[in-house]
C-alpha cells in the first residue's frame, strides 16, 4: 500500500511582465540589452524557441499558467482584471500551488498578482471605479480571495504597480494603510489611495529581496520541498529602474529596467546555489506576453527600433495585445540539472497553460477530470523527446478576446487582422499590399514574421482550423481527461485487504461498531439515535447525523465513536452535505480533527487539518454529492509520558492529495476537547488512544462506505 515517493524537486517559476522575445541576448544576437544571468540560465538548461503565452495580456496568462485551463473558459472573456476587480481564480479549482501543497510543498508568491481579490468596502457597496473619486474600499480590513486563499502559504507584492492601492500587500493585508488619494503622480496614472512615501522604483528590488529571504528560510527544511512563484513587476509600466541601474544600457529606461530584471533573476539563482539546493531545483523563466507599445511606456517596442536600434519583438510581427506572434511568443528558459540537458534548444510548440500537467508529471501525480483541461506535459519536449503539444491545438487569445489557433506549423487568426492595438504597426513594418481577407493564415516555418497571408490560397486548411477552434471552445477542453489510476481512492473505493467495515448503511453495523462519545456536553443515550436513511444519490442506505440531542448545533451532545481504539491507521469514509454550512467532522487521536463543512473557506473548513492546513475546496464535489476522504494517520509518540514525535497525517479528498505528511501541532478545541480532558488549554495531547469519532451538531451530514485498517508505522511518515 505504501510506496516510496520519488524525489520531489524544488520548483521556481519566474514570470517577467511585458518582456519581448527579442529582449534577451540569448534569443536576439543583435539585442542591445545585456542579460548575463538569463543567458547563463540558457547555457545551463534549455531555451525554447516556440513558447507561447496563452493570451497576449497578463491576467488571462496568469490564470492559465496556474490552472492549466484557458482563462476564457471562465469569467474573464477579454482584457484583464480591472482595478479593484474580483478574483477570476476560482476557489474550487485545482491550481499549481494547491497541487504542490497537497504533495508536501511549502509555497510562496512574491510580486504582481493581478488575478483579482475580494475587497471590503466602507459602505458595503461594490468598490467604485478608479475615476469615481476617492475609493470606498476599506484598506484596514483583510483582503480576501487572494494568493493565501488560493494555495500559497506566503505572499508579498502588489496587485500591479500601476493599479491602486499604491502600497505593498503582505498575505491578506496592506503593509501600512494608504490614506491619501492621488489622481496622477509621476508614472502613476490611475487614481487611488497611496501610502505616504511610496516609491515605484522600490517595488522590484523589494520583491526580489523578499523572494531571496524566503528561499533562505525554506531551504532550512530540506524534508519539505518548496515552490516559489515569482511574477515580477518588470519591465511592465511604470518603467522605473532603480538609481543604480539608470543609464546602464543603450536602450533608455526600458533597457535599464530589463537589465535590472535580469539582475533580480541573478540574485535568485545565486541564492539557490549559495543555499546548496541548485541541483535539485527546477527553474523556469518566461514572460506573460509580448512587449508593450508606446502610450504608457513612452518609447515603446516600435519606437525602440528606430530610436535605439533594438527590436524587442526579435523580428516577429506584433506586440502585446496582438494575435500575431510578437504578442504571445515569448522567451522560455528551464534548468533542472541532471534532467534537462544544458545548452539545449527546444523547437517544439509549448504553452504556459502546460505548467500544471508538467508539474503533475514531475511528481507522478494524478490530475482530476475537472482540472487542467488544456494542459500538456511539456517536460518531454524540454528534454528533447517528442512532446504531446505537437498533436494538441494551441489556442491564442488577443486582448479584445478574438482567437487564433496553432496546429503544427500553421496558425489561423479568426479575424481580418492580428492587430489589437488601434493603429497597429508603423507603416514601414506592414506587409503590403493589404490582403482584404476575413481571416489570416500563416505558415510559420516558412514565414515566422507572418508577412504572407495564405487564407485565400488554402481554403480547406482554413475550414479545418476554424472547425478545430470551434471544437476547442465548445468542448470545454483540448486534452482528454486524465485517467484515474488508483481505484482504492475516492468515492466508491472498495475496502483494501485487512480493512474493517465501520459503516455499510445497516443498523446492525452501526450498533455493533459504534457508541456515543461521552464527552463533557454529552446529552443522548443508547441506542444510537442517528437514523439509517435512503441514499438519495446512488440508492442503498447511509447514516445521517440527525440526533435530537444535538438540535441547534450543540457540540459534543451526540457524537459517536468506534468501540475499538486506534493509533495508526488507514481510513476511508464517504459523506455528503445537504445544505450550505452543514458541519461535522472526523476526529482522530485525542480529537485531532478533519473537518466536514460546506461554505467555510478558512483553515476551519472542508478537508482542513484544523488550524493547521487550509481547506482544499478545489477537490470538493459540492452539496448533495458524495465526497470521500482517504486518510493515513500516525499517532503521536511518547516516552516516559513526554511527547517525542507529533502526530502526522496524509489526506486525499475525492482522490486528490490535499495534505502530505502534515505534522499536527495541537488538539482542536478548548480545555475539554481531548479524551483526557485536554491540557495546555486543549493544545496538549496524551498517549491515550481513542476510537474514530464522528461529530453530530444538528446539521444534515450523511456517511457511507467507511472502512479502516489498523497500521503500525515505525517511521515518521504517512505518505501513501
């Protein structure tokens, strides 16, 4: 039953903002911006030449990168998340951070979030737009639905540099409370609250410093791998190189900012080497879309060609927002010593949406059917082996929401033009004459700069790709569901050899195996009053937590506990909740608790190790549907009545790994919580085992198919 887990590498994903394909020296021999650290990363790993952001603007790219699903399948159909915008990253969707945390990783995000939050307001109304005067957002309150509620243990950064609030955010609160309203101030061009003394040029270096500091802390626990997601704020507008970087290049402030970005990446790479974790760390560096045009940045990608002789596009056509290659083909570097050949080049098509499947492949982890619908494992391609993306269409999206689709060497733009920037290209860079067709078709191998539209001469290929695009949009996914391999996990799992049946939907088993837990608030009497009721979902029978003694939510009034006691064990139990807020729990040794609760988003919620590890809502099937826990628990160990090893647990929710070998720090509840009456205000634990306990507190929660197998775990490990 137990298998040795493969070595889990540390993972660092660095996402630059608005960095062009031609900005790095390793991609553009004529680049005038020195990027020594990124060039070194390319020499030590792989350089992908056909890598793509899934959108040509940032919010949808970030969503797709973290979820393995194109953003247009959700609520963001075009553009980006607006100032004070709500979260587009759903709490019930598996993302990269949740996947890795479920496999034992400590996780952190430093930098630009731009996936939305839930902002409290002073008047209870929705946040006002940035041009509606001083904000009604209450920045003294906790900011919800952000990184720390989406799988990241730690966060520090900004929503984005040119959106309010103009201050740092740490975890779920602002660092200081901005009280002054600004309309425009230097390169701040959107009104909003600003912290006194706020300096835009401090953002990038502080984010870099925080990331390095976190790496130093995380590397001190080698038994727990780390995942660092570092979405940099550069070289996106505001273009604010620090004083020591100003004038360092011959490409103006933008070139200086790119050079500083390279240096921040260098600091992270140096930290990995200094800390001795470089060899077991997968590092990925890329950009969220192509380079910016003029407007906000002053001298944009097109102007830099004439002014400085530097082409951020690297000879491609188009820029940020566009459907042409320059809008979404981006630099992509990856290094994993011993796994990725140094100095190699990947020429296959890959996409940021592939990150989820890639990391799942690295871990040997299963992905559920309702996750990573557009994600392909790109590690084989990065290792020089045939990759699956060759046979999987890649969908591109412009800022306005129009689409293109890539298959093989052909790309079809489902619009008269790939331009998404008003006037578009300067006259001198446009192909001539105008084609006058309703769409565009380019053969990228022969024409990477997209100069010759083949739409009119290839009508059958246009029809094929247009139909493929429509299928990709309507089918809900572009990759088939990932097959479930482990049948002993999740809803319907059959008992493993040696397991004892605890709940089978019969009154006989309920009465034989269970009794009331006689805790401090016990109010009921035998026989057990929990009714055996019809399973309205799948037929058969199940047990309902409906005991009159617990009416109104009286804790501990009518909880039941197995007559047999357990120390180490493997447990399977299935449950469903009838209505939002319905609450119960599975209690282990001396009332360690695994929560069953609909609608609670905190560390007190569904599948949470109470006040230890947060709820994995991405795996929850929802109200009125059967869900399953699979748990291995190792009891605390004592010597001479003193605690020498904490209890540990690994938990799957609906077949998805939610927590890996979590050391449990405390008994949940007050002084009367433990079977021994509790100690240390309920935070203590003694060596007295107890039975498995199910809570009843007046809510309609139902159980079926519960079985348990006693174990003897000599090693401090519960991973399975």
